[in-house]
C-alpha cells in the first residue's frame, strides 16, 4: 500500500508548534497524528501514526485527507457547531417578546408548542416545541402551574358540583 501524500500547507516546525500548544484534547491528538506523519527525522504512515495515538487506521487516513483538503482548519473539532441553535433576528425577537406579554392566540398559556406555532404562523420559521420552550426560558418566562386547592376551600356550590 502506498503512503498518502501530505500537502505542505504548513512547514513541519509549525505543525510541531501547533501540536504542542493545542489546548483542545481531541484536536491535539489530530495534530499529533499529523506531526508523526510529517516529522523530518522519522516520518511514518498515517496508519502507523493513528495506531500510536490510539485511533483506527481508517481514522488516521481520514485526518490526513482532511488536512490535505482543508489545511489546518480541517483538524479543528467540528462538533462544536453541530446542532447550532437558530438565532432570531432582532426585529423578530422584539416582536416575539411583545407578543409574549399578551395572552397567546388560543387564550391559554404560553408554552413551547404555542411559541413554536406563533413563530411558524407569524414569521414562517419552523422550530421544534423544545426550542419554543428554550426561548421562553431565555426571555425570563417560567412554567405557570396553578396551586392545588384544598377541597374544603371551595364554596358550598362548588362542593355540591363535585358530588
């Protein structure tokens, strides 16, 4: 099997410096694989480098391919922006806050589903109910649950209705 070539985006000394100074553990291990592959004294294959750091050979080759295709940015941890939250533009955010100060269109209580429905109907943005609830919490709203009442606290008429 032939060795994968290394595109010289950075000189080996810079790769060494980035490997040693990286603070993110996952990213540092990727730089370690690249450093082992590009060492001037004893370069090794991506497969062998992956085994040395505890990765599978396929992942070692994938790291080298990502570096070749995208340069140093290819080694960053891509999980950070995975599932990034939707950011509402300021005018829509202000309009939602103003709407939340009034009863919802169904005259009930604001909840995650009612916020999601309002945003969908008003702005044409589809969000899940959980995002609606998160927006409510971020804007300072809280869950409203009526306090339980003691049965003897009811009026005589209300007590008669229960029977």
